[in-house]
C-alpha cells in the first residue's frame, strides 16, 4: 500500500497540497462539522472562491510539510474525519 499523501482536492490535479481549505455547508452541516479540502498553490484560490460563492463559511490554512518523511504528519494534520473528496468529484 502506498502511504497516504497530501494531494490537491481539485479534480484531475495531482499536485502536492500546500493548503487546507476548511469549510462547511450551513444547510446540512452543524457548526462543529467542518470539511477539509486540500489544495495546491494554484488551486487554493479556485476552491476558496468556489465555496465562498455558495456562501459557505470557508477558512484557508497552511499545511506545514517537513522536507522528508511526511508519514506521521499526514495523519496528524487531517483529524477532522473529512478526508474524502467525493463531493468535489463527478
Ligand atoms: Zn491543484
């Protein structure tokens, strides 16, 4: 098994993610239910504006990746349980 890696949540983009885009849909999510998309430098603005255009609360935070051996950081940084990107895919 390949270790889980940070990659951009944008469909068809496999770039390493540098940003966490944290958001929720107020209509279906309670205030403590935050979804996380990961974004590369190129798509962080796209994803943030995509969500902001729908009036979803959205917050962007930087992912700090060590230069080598990211395995432990990966699981520690994504602890919301919202790691799937199904909603961003057709
Ligand atoms: Zn991307």
